[in-house]
C-alpha cells in the first residue's frame, strides 16, 4: 500500500463526537446513536475519546470506522473476538465507507492477547480484502518532510515527528484475517499498518492471513517488532518505506498454494523502500534513510506472478539481514538504486543466507538501469534456520495462530 491511498481513505468516514466514551454513527446523521456508558458489541463504530476497555466475554461486530482519538486509549483483553463487516453499504451493495480500526497520533492501543487466548479480528465473510485492517499513527519520524511529519489529504490526521521512542501502546498475540479492502489497484489497506510508530510501542506475536494487500507495512518510525507471521496475502508479506529504522526479529512469511493461480497470488517476501518519490532524501530525524535490522526470518514463495522475489530492496533503502531462509521464489535478492547498492557493497550487511529452490539467487541494477553483480555482498550458510525451523513453521508460531504446521508444500503447488 502506498501513502497516497492512506490519505484517500481518511476522508471516507465522518468524524463523530461524544461527551464521554464512544459514538456509534454512520454517514447518515439521522442514524447517529449516542451511548455514553458502553460500546454496543453488535454495532461497534465511531470515535473513542476516553479510556475504553472491552469485555472479552463478548464478540464485537465492527460495522464501520473505529477511531481512537488523541489522548484516549482502547484496551482489548485476551480472548476478545471481533467480527468485521465490509462497512457501510450503498443501496446497490457496494461499500460506501469501509470498516477498519485506526489509532490516531497521541492515542494508545492495548491489544493484550496471550498464547492461550489471542485476540482475533476476522471478516464476517472469509475472503481476502473483506474489511480494512488495523492502522496505528505515532510521533516517530517519517521522511515525507524535513519536520519528520506527514499529513492526511484533508489535513485531518498527522503522523510522524521527531520522537523516535514514542509510545502508541502494545499489540501482542493478535490474529488479523480477511483484511486489505481494495478500492482500486492503487488504494487498499494492509493487515497492520504502522505510520510513524516509535520504539516504546510493543508489537509482538502478530499473525496476518488471507489479506488482499501487504501483511505488515511500516511507514517511517522506529518501532521494533518480533514474532510476526504472514500467510496468503495478495501483495508483499512485509513492507517498509519513509525511513523506517526499527528491527524485525523472528518473521515467518509465506505465500499459499490456494492462491497460486489467483489474479493476485502474492508478491515479495519483503519490499523495502526509503521513499517512493525520492530515493536520496535526507528528511526527518532518521536521516531520510530506511535502515532496519531483519534477523531470523523465513520466506516461502512460489513462482506465480511477476514479483516472485524473496527480498526486493530498492529506492535507497539500507538494512542489516542475518539468518535468512528463502525458498521457492523465482529470485532471491533483487536490489535497485545507487544508494541501496552502495550500502550493501560497503560492508557485511547480509550474512547467513540460505537459498532453497531459488531460480536466481541474486540480481541488481543501479539507478541508471545498468545490471550490477551483487553475488559478493552476502554470505551463505546451509545451517541457517531462519525463523527457527528452516522452511517449516517454527514452534513459536504454532497454536495461537490456529496452525500446527506449514512448509513449502503449503506455499507452492
């Protein structure tokens, strides 16, 4: 997903107000429902303007946009379940305003799932792109401006800044299914989108499955994430841009064979950018450059589609990669642009890689489009275990995800 889409979606739902807790409303003022004491589990939408804690004994049906406003928080206890509708519909059944959860800059989200009782978001219809996804905005740097900030199209929502250690709360043991609603090929949600989220925010044990766009995407910020699993998304499993400079530790990302012949079979394991419009920007407190650390990661693909690449690193992105397993992609490493190539040619920044049934291990081109040999920038290790078990599903991903096993045969026909 590109930032231009995020700007567009922000204007789709009206901004509601409430005196105490939550407003459940639609775009029709005549249907506005005020509830100053509790959330209606069967019709959960609107603005959260104070500290709200949900009841894990109830199943919540999200029927529109849920926005946690600045200064407020939403706490979701372990075991809470969400059914998410497509959103507000037009008379012809098309979506007028999509359902999604957004945590605005200055707000906090506490998703307190556990291994025994994860928090689950799933569509009322099980298909890729049924509903939006989860979006969090923070105060950590984006490189969209010198100030490190970026703003929604109508100026209603700003994210980013200079606080690398900003705290947007915590997200632990959450399952996100059926997300990635698409308005058109350039405008679609991800499972989990983190915009300018800081390093004091905890993101740990997140499973995104059967989404229509990316699994997890970083738009700037310095958040560190761990134990991420993504399966069966229509685009990239893990994506970053706008100078994200955090870490991802333990990542298991796989295509699914059931989508191999679909119009969107899945694309890259990682798509890495610094910024889509300026690969050499120096904006923001992160120095303008995406420079995360990726370690202990497994990527399973298949050869369907034009973007069967385990790691696509371009647009000036830097990074450190260690203990990476890649299997069944047409291409393992595909790098572009001068600043990206200079970084990886300048030091030991890709170590302990293992290629399993990869057609072309590596290829690259500079900014001028000239092919460059990058076979010397990485080291290989046949003993690399990636996310923990080589190509197989690691132990830490079993149980709470609903999965007991996964391997190359589940990713490729």
